[in-house]
């Protein structure tokens, strides 16, 4: 993990993120379904963390799941994301966070394409930046 993200305070995050980005990335909020700019995107390239620039997902693993958020069946590599148990809102889910800055990205479910990994990384568009290949 880069030192600049390791010791960043929530006040420092508030200075660099918009209020909505801060709510989702740092307070584990969620954008409304079907409102994110990458939900139906078919662009080719890389999806990076809005907070720190870490490579998270590639367009090769993005698919249209119909869930209302961008969906990916695999992460971009071992340094992309990590997961943790999430029992918020009376549910048992697996939260996905950026491995570098620990920002909340969304959740992962086991209802993805069976011919691939079987996973559906359901990620908030607001957590992502996009780099065209």
C-alpha cells in the first residue's frame, strides 16, 4: 500500500472527494441503481479506484447483469480488491474494498456467469474512474 493512502484521515479524504464520492467510498454508501455512468458502458479499457487510482477491473470481465450497477466476473489481479463480511442493513453480504486505500466499492455475489468465475462484483460507478485502452 502506498504510504500516502495508508495514513490519510477521513478529513483528508473529504478534501479530495465530492460529498457523494465520500459517502459511497468512505462511508460504504450506495448509489441508486441504474444511475451510474458505467452501468451500461461497453467501453474498452481499465476501471480504477476513484480515490487512489488503483487498477480494479478491466472491460474484458465486465458484463450486463441487469442488477443496476456495473458488474464484473473477476478482479484485475491480486492487488486490486479485497473482501470482508458485511452484516449491515440486516443482511449478510461480502463487501468489496480497494486493496490499496480500503475504500468501499460494492459487494460480490455468487450469481455471476457460471462459465467464468461464477462471481458478480456489483460495483458503484461513482467509485470508478475509467482509462481507455
